[in-house]
């Protein structure tokens, strides 16, 4: 494509070339103005921070302390998203299954989890599960109570993973269903079993469709991971709120922690774009 | 490409595909195939013609069980499956039959996330359990045979329709099928691309492949096929050698249909 357009360049009449130049100029101007807008916006924000006498020294002093909370945030998020990915694939296969038990289990899972607040679920894993354990132990299963009494971090990972797994189940199901029937038929005509067709043909293509919404979920989860602070885990936002309250400088701390979340999400977005470009490799007509 | 199955003489040919009293009902009352019988000998090239909606494609898709027949039996290369029985044994026979039959679709259905070469080795690697290095030499031979060895690393989106269909044919042939099913292989192609696909089908026929094709490509039906079958309303209307069917059709409905497509 590129080559042919280069070869034809000489035959493009001057008036058309002038228009092409105008189009190119318009694009450059647009990019330039975008950049200027961003810079002005940033300066305005910084100006505002100075105007309201934000205590930058205080912020820098506590930056290290707050950032140590990032470990918990990332740990919880990564483990929870991994759990959610596994659950969503199992859930999606269940939702598409012709087995009535698998199908109803998956449907109930999605319906129940999507239909209840994450906050309630977090407390359910952390506070209500031990009570359930106690009840079962009294029915005659020894040791179950201590097993079901989860520390804060595992409870948080389970709550987030199970919750996001339910949302992502629908994403994965939709992704699988978006692949045309012809692909499954071609795979079957070659003699593939249903499992082979799913693994080799359907799922790799569905993945391309589901990567953007899954990244969306991951970005949302990074922020929802602050819910584990409810259970006393010293993660990012918990630290910021604690320090802010202690010194009556919540504004500084909250702005700082908000920026930290933002940077994390921008980085994730970059990773997402790279993955998408890679996944789209079969789709490019011209490079 | 050597074809070891090249038929010797007309008489000694064994029956490759045998269909008895095949019925297909979609839903509760859409009776698409109404008791079809068909025998195809090894090395025979049979073309099925008929108005749209007559059940041609459904018949083809029943042979490799992309559609589940409602009643009747299908035998491919000695393997017989009875419709309506959904036992584990029948399931495995269906998989066996699919390995023996190659199919080309109207819409090619190449795997878009794989290159041409990856498409061709996918069957041998995933279904037959060959290693990639085992599968590649024959796959390259096939791509060469359909004239696309230089496109081996292209994804389907960068190939023309005719090229895609030729890769799809190579993909089917990689499984070394005993019979090839063509389901309107040229209907989705621009007129100037039809020739290259028909050419490949013709060479396949010359090498002795058993072919069952639903196509409106009259040159293929007239000059390559050994037998032409006309279907309407889920039943055979007429069948015979192409010269007979095209010059002297007996049934009124065949006459009407042929008059319609030949003009």
C-alpha cells in the first residue's frame, strides 16, 4: 500500500497535492493545540494548588510512607485479577454450557454477585464467613471455623476476585459469542473436538475482543482495592486518609494519593495498548 | 502433489460416501432433506445443483455432521453413523469421519489469527498430534500446489478472496482427506477470482480426489464433473452424466432450473 502511494506521488496533480498538504497541516495543528491545552490545564492545576496554599513539603515528607502502601494495593489487585480471570473463563464456559447444572451454577454466580454491593461482599468474606464456619463446626465438621476465619488480605483478594470474576464472566461470554459460527465449523470440519476448537480457534480470537473491557475492569479494581482498608490493611488510600486526618491536612494527602492511582492507571493503559496492538497483528491490512 | 488414492478403473472403485434415506428437519417442521439417497465412488466428482433453499448445502453439511441429521445413515469410507443415536461411540465415529472429509466453505472461514502456513498446519498439529516441524514440509508442498507458497507468512486479512479460498483448500488437504466437500466455494468471490479457485478444484479432480461440490460454476459442472445431481425441495429431481443433464434434461423442473441458470 505504502509503496504504491509513493510510486503514484508524481502523478498526483498539484491542486490535489495542495489539498493533501492542507489535510496534513490540519492534523499537525490539531496535535499542537492538544498539547498546548494539556500544558495549560496542568499549569492551571498547579496554580490552583499554589493558590490554596497546598503544603508541598508535607506531601513530600509523607510520600515514601504512602508509597509503601502501594505494595499492598498491587499485591491485592494482581492476585484478585488473576483469580477473576480464572473464574471468568470457568464462568463463561458454564454460561455457554449445555449442561444444566453447570449453566445454572454459572448463571446464579453472576446474578448473585453482580446483584449485591461489593462492600457487603467484602464484609461477608471477612466477618460473616467465620460465623458460618462456627455453625458448620457445630454440625460436626472439626477445624472448619479456623479455616474460614480469613486474615484481611486473603479475604480482600477473594472478595475482589470473586466479584470481578462475575462481571468478567459476562465479558468473556460475550467475547466468545462474538466469534462467528463459521470459525467453529471450520475447526470442527478439520476434526477438532469442542475443547480443541475452543482452545485453538475460538478463545484466541475472543481474547482480542475482551482485552479492552478486561483492562477496564483491572483499572477499576486497582481503585476498588482500597476497600481492603475497611479491614485495616495499610494500603495506599488507608495511609493517606490516616495521615491526612492526623495532621488535619487531608487535602494534600488525598490529592497525592489520587495522583498515585492515576499514574498507576495510566501505566496500565499503556500496557493495554501494547497488548491490543499485538493482538491485532492478524488484522492489519497495511503496516 | 502425489495422490496415492488415484483411482484405477471405474469398476474396481469402492464406495466412498453412501447416504441412505437421509432426513433433516430444522426446528419442528422445516423439512429440508426428505429422504436423500446418494452413493459416491472413490475418485468420482459429483456436482449438486438446485435452486437456493433446496437443501444442497444442508446435505453437504450433514455428511461431516456440521448439521445433525434427523434420520437416516451416513457412511464415509466404511464408517457408518446412524442419525438420532447420540452415543459416545457415534461421537468418536463422527470425529473420524470429519478427519476423512475436507470441507471448503463459501466464506472460506480461515482462522484470522494465524498466518496462511499456520492455518494449513493447524489440523495436522492439533488433530493428528504432529509436531510443527513434521507438519510444515507437507503444508509448504500444499501451499506451493495452490500457488501461494510466497504468501505463507501472511494473515488471511491480507489475502484476496481467491487466495483465501486456495489456502482453505490447502488447509483441508493437509488432513489428507478421502473426500472433499465444496460448499459454494466461489459464490463469495469477485468474478475475476473465480477462475483461480476452480482451477485448483479441477487439478484436485484430475489427481483422483473424490469430490462432492455444491457450485454454480457451470464450467466445473459441465467439463470436470462425472455426475450432476439436481435437487429441489429436499429431493433428487434428476441425476446423470453432465452431457446428458445439460443437453437433454428429462424432468420439467430440471429444465426450468437449467434454463434459468444457463442464461
